[in-house]
């Protein structure tokens, strides 16, 4: 039988490392689950900005064509 004095102190050595790395994955998954919706929400915002820029570009193109037609007439 081993004597208690031969055992390592709590939280030292491989035991604490396995506890830390055992918790690292669940903590990472939880953090990802909390942050991912923010990035997905950003995609919708980016898409909306892209549509706005596209609409502005089309409007500018229409004005340029109208101006070109007015100059050529």
C-alpha cells in the first residue's frame, strides 16, 4: 500500500494538465457557440451593405447613361 506522503500534491503534474486539457475542448466549443452568431449576423449585415452598394452603382450607371444620351442628342 502506498503512503499518502508519496502521492503528489493536488493540482500538480499530469493530473492538473489532464484536467485542464479535458476542459479546454468544452470551453472552446462553448466560446465558439457564443461568438458564431455574432459572425453570422455580420454576414447578413455585409450582404445588406453589398446590396446597397450595388443599388447605388446601378443608380449611378443610370444617371451616367442618361447624361450620355443628353449630350449626344
